[in-house]
């Protein structure tokens, strides 16, 4: 049975220790985090964790997300497969300027892999590639085999759902509505 790559999205207020709480749950479940990205979300004061992991089946993901949701500092967690998402990674490649010039045209790499040149100096050339893992890996392999790569780094996955709004927005709107209803009840007492 092949494993499926799942993307887990976790929303939380920006509090110390949240990442530790999340990674502890993965460790207890013996799931490896493949990529991790954390950033502010579209909602002020809320941070979004985007985590990828492989699992045997969806049942494992449902349990994992339920455990994450139970944490006090977590607002909401979701999981998705690639079909539900628009996603990318970024990769940086540092190459020797001398070796790049010996190899020939940079234009070939720019056109074939749609790379952006971030820096050219007498010592090095730095490329930026946005894409899926397979695309950033293919460029790495070609550069490593033809020119040689001095340094390489790939970001964690960044992803948004294909749905119209951020899933957390609906949950927060309901929560705010319930809060107002409770406040009105108190005023009427």
C-alpha cells in the first residue's frame, strides 16, 4: 500500500510553544514532518502552519487533526490532499560563476526551468525556482550533474485551498455570532 502526502493546515494565535505542541503530536503518532511553513494568515493575529506528512490512509489524518484541534492554543486544524490545494515551494541554488560561464548559456536554464536570477557576482550565481517538489528537484539534479551546486535550500510547502474563502473565516464568524448572542442574553438579564 502506498502512502499519500497530506497537507495539514493549523490556525493558531501567535503564542510561544504552539509549534512544540504540534510536533509532539506528530512524534507520538510516529509521523514524520516532511515540510513545515509558518506565517501570518489573512486574519489579523492568526498564524497559519502548513505541514506535509505521509500517511497510510485518511483515518490516520482524521485522528491527527482531531488531536491537534484539542490543544488549547489551536483555533482549528484541517487536512487536504494535493487535489484540494494550490501549492508551491521555493528553492535557491548557488553556483560558481566560473562554472556557469564554462557551461554556456544561462538563458537555457532560465527558459527551461523558468528560474529567476537573484544575484550574479564574480564568485557565484544564485537562482530562484518556484514550483512543485518534482520541478525544484529536477533542476537541482541537472545543475548538480552539469555545473555543480555550491549551496541548495528548499522551503516548506506553502498552500491555499481552492475554496472561495479561508476555512477559518467561517468558523470565526460563527464564533463571533455566538459571542454576541451571549452578550445580548447577559444584557437582557
